[in-house]
């Protein structure tokens, strides 16, 4: 199994990330990445299940990053796992990361 670039060792129960996407892009990509179903109780709040593992994701806009003429929307995302073990967390995160990966390396 491939290792996640941002994790040295075990996948923790809480992972925080900075992403380049709008909330709409993130939600679209998340729903495409997890066709088994994504629940959303409120804007920017998502929950998905994989067996005994639940993943709650909260996103928050963080403005725009400018690189020359490019403007890149920024999001802060907090992934919080409940249930399941480290192996289940890793499997779920790897699946999401692979499906939501964008071009650019």
C-alpha cells in the first residue's frame, strides 16, 4: 500500500489540510470520490462511512492565493475520524486522495 506524503507514521484521528479549491469544487470532487454516499448536514460539513469508520470533514474558505496572474482559492479542511482503526483510516484516506488528486504533480 502506498504511503501518504503528508503522514509520517500512523494516520491520526484528526488531519488538517490546506487545499486549493472552492467549496463547490471540493464537494463535487468528494462526492465523485466517494460514490457510496456523502451526507451533508450543513454547508461545508460532510460525513462519510466505510464500515465501522466514520469520517467527518469540515471546510472553511481561506481567501485567495495569488501567483502572478493566477488566483487560487484556498480552503482549510479538517478530517476527523471516528471508529475504525489506523489501517481503516489509512485505507479511506488513500482512496479519497487518489480519487480527488488534481493535475500538477
